[in-house]
């Protein structure tokens, strides 16, 4: 079945540092989505990508849809303590429309 | 607020019991997805409905079933509950197949 490999699994950084995480897939996706989840809460959509090669920003967040359509990355610049949480990538297939999620990257930011 | 409403927020029940989780999608959204998230786990896709019809199925147990009603709200039924079914259950909705999906706050199910 389809799988998403998200890395790294966890990151411990200093406030002000930049962060990069990525997802790779064994299958082609038509849509890549990035979410942030706080403990006990639902995932919140950060960025949506629809075209191969697309680069999209949302404030300090930047994400790209890989040219091969099998990967995506998310960058966070100048991290702040409220960036703490788990970041998930998700790919949408072109068959049923279901979203497949990566295993998440847990981000910790030290003030 | 994503606009997706899930009830109840918390549920505690005994093994062997049956529960129903409810999801109201964002106004106008036709697709509803159900996901299970166990402790320290990622989001496991269970099932998707589009405008009342089942669209895709994930690793959903036979003890679990779902449906989407004419008013587009959805229910996830979990029966013969086991301790391992304790998890967060999320519903998400999207307006059209290839667009964003927005998640509710989840239902935390605890089976004792």
C-alpha cells in the first residue's frame, strides 16, 4: 500500500533557528498538505500544494511540492516557542481522494 | 475553529460495548474522512464518504462501520470494543476531492 516516510522523527532546536523536514512517497500524489497538531487537538492545516514544483509560503513557513510528485518539504524560519508541536505531511492520491499521512515530526524549541 | 464539529469530545466505556461518534462537516463540504490516532501514533485512515457514498476504505476493522447521512453528517460506529480501541478519532471534511481537508477536534475514546 501507499506509504509516506517523514523525517526527521523529532527535532530539538534553539529559538531563532530554521527547521526543515520532508516527506517521501513510493507513489505519486496529486496534492501535498502540511498540518500541525498540538497535544490532544485536531491537526490544523498549514499549507496546501497542488502542482509539481510549486513553492508556497505562509508567514515563516515555506513548503514545496517535489518535481517527481513523490516528495515534499516544509521549512520553518526563525523558529519561536509556539512552533512546538507535531508536524504531519499528507498526500492525496488520485484514486479515492483519501489522505495518507506521514508519521510526524515532533518539534521542540528551546527558548 | 475549522468548522468541523465532533461529538462527544470524550467518551469512556467498557470492553464489549458499542459507541457512536458523530461528525458534522463544514458547511457545503461533501467529503468526510475518519482517522484513528493511537497514543504516539500517526493518523491512520479508516474510511471516506463522498456525498453519502463510501469512497475509500483503509484499515478499518470489521467491528467498525460508518455512514454519511443525507444532511452530510457522518457517524462512526465502534462495536465489541477492546482496550486497544482506545484512541483519538478524528473526522475531517473537504469540499471537493482534490482540495484541502479540515479536521475536527476529535473524540477521545477510552475503553476500560
